[in-house]
């Protein structure tokens, strides 16, 4: 079981840019939060997935049900 929060904009880790030079990276403005909570059902080996407004104890219990 795990919850994920996909990122909307790029995260710059590395690139081929000369030192001392600036290179702007375009990004979107604003974002809508996407919360995905899922688990593997060990009996059926299927994925149980929920898309909820937030991931907290109540929504995690709902996933187990």
C-alpha cells in the first residue's frame, strides 16, 4: 500500500548548461492537487485504487474496506 502525489511541474535535477549561465525552465501556473492511494489485493492480485480529495486516516480506512 502506498499513496502518491504526482508532480505537476518539472523538477530540475541536472542539465547540460554552462556554469555561470542561466537557463529558464517554463512551467505551468498553479495546479490541482491529485491524491492517489492504492494497494494490492493479495487474494485477487488486483490493484485497489482510490482518488480522494486528501489522504488521511479516514480515506486510508476507506481504502481497506
